[in-house]
């Protein structure tokens, strides 16, 4: 399903489209305990079993498709994360969106919802049915986890049975160094963030987001360093972790995600044109939260339009108590400021859903 609102498509020089293969947590949505509990009243999970439900959520993942307008046939397809639900989501959304080849896989971190679908890439490479191999880009830390989980994918001498395994080529990347992927060598910039802790809670666990041309993607974080925020400046579209309303040890809450998006819009007004929240738990019912979010943002825009001059700094903190929203698990401003449709300092913001396709318009300069 493509994005069909009055919001203009975000501009980009290389990107053509982004398809959400999954927008849920590691547990996915629906949750089995909600569906099997006689007393469950979870609206999200009970709706998620309906065909076409926007509450059905596979593990968080996107496919990015781009091309050089000056080079016919230069299209490249990049997969970000390959988790537990990858193959099921690919079966559903690859044919639907005309996807086939995978030119590069970018892994954000070594958790199950990001890597446990790597074995299924054999369906792309066995016998060269689609392609001879798949290039996978990951940090040395993530590679350590992949090697212990799938030794036969790293070294085929560990393969048993018939020995038919996916043909993967591994590329180690540095979290502070941009790199290039695909046939046209598209530039990818890592976006280092913190995603919980390791070493008994003493060491922040590094996870990567990625910036590809005008899109910044961060699916798993509880903290974004200022240096990473700077790398996101100038993005026309941002996709950001927004697990649930309340605070979490390893993920952004929805208020935290909103705060970061507003900061980006304040730093780069008129450049950020579309934003989405992803990695949503079953505590977020799509339709109810989307309506609540739009009313909340409309109030912010109305307040801005009423100001005699553009506000400076983190102006939204004067009209919004984010910590209180986290505690009450309800979005709301301090007062009712009415509603307004558009303002450059409050970019369009929505909940993503599985199968959603966002198309870009090619920038001419």
C-alpha cells in the first residue's frame, strides 16, 4: 500500500521508494498471550489477526530502492535487517511491491529480530536462482554474534546435511565511517545509537541506524548522541523507534521520538518533510494512536501560528509536558490551542505499518 495523503513526497537525489517489511518488536504483533487469554481485551492484537490489519506487525525492517536518474537500469535494492519474520514478510510484500533482487543487507545489531532471518537468504542464492550471492554489511561486534549463531553461513565447512546454504559475502564496517553498497555504490552513513546495555548493565549496547541519501533510519535506540543527530540534519524523511508511550530501557518512547523529531525540525526547518514511527508494541493500537498523534501535532502547529515570531530553542517544552505524557500514556499539550494543518517546525508524523510504501520525488538540484 502506497502513501496516499495530501503530504508531498519527500525529495531525494537517489532514493525512489521505501517499503516497510515490518514495524513491530521482536515478539511481533499480535501477541500470543493476548489471543489465548479468555479475559484479554487487547484491541490491537484482536484486530491484528484480520486480513490487511495495520496492527499486524512483523519484526522491524525496511527495503530501500534507489537509482541514478542519469543511469538507466541502475536500480539497487537495500534490505535493512533480516530478522525472525523476514521470509514471511518477503513472501507477502516482495511480489506486492515488485521486489526481487537484494543488492545489500545492512544489519543494525546482533539481536534476534535483526539477524535470525539470514539463513532464509538461501532462497535468493541457491543455484543462482535470483542472484549468485548477497552482500551483508555489519560491525565486527555483530559479526561475532552472527558467527556464533550461523557458523555455516560464515564458513561452509560447518554445513551439515546436504550442505546447501546461502551464499553470503560479509563486509565489516566501522560505525563511524560511511561506506558504499550496490552496483552504483550508493553512499551509506552509519548512525550510532545506544540500544539498552550489556555487561550486566554497565556498558551501553551500540546499535546502528543508517542514513541513505535523504532518509535517516533508526529502529532501535534509547539514546541518540548529539553527534548522530548532526548526521541526520538535512534528511527529508526520518524513520524512528517509538516502542510505546511509557519509557523503556532500550527503546524510545513515542514522546522521546517526537522530541527528537521536533529537535531535527528546529535545527533544519523546511528540510524534514515526512516522519514515521516504527518498532511498535501491541500496546499501541494503530488507528487510535494515529488519531491521537494528529490531534496533538495539530495543537502544536496552532500554537506556532499564533506566535508573533518564530520561537527559538526547544519551544515545545513550554507547551508540552513529555514526562507526564509518558506516565499517563496519553499524548496531550498543557492547554487546548486549537488545530492547524501545517507548519515547517512540526513536520508530518505518522505511525508506520507493514506493507506501507513511501515514494520519493527526485530532486533536480
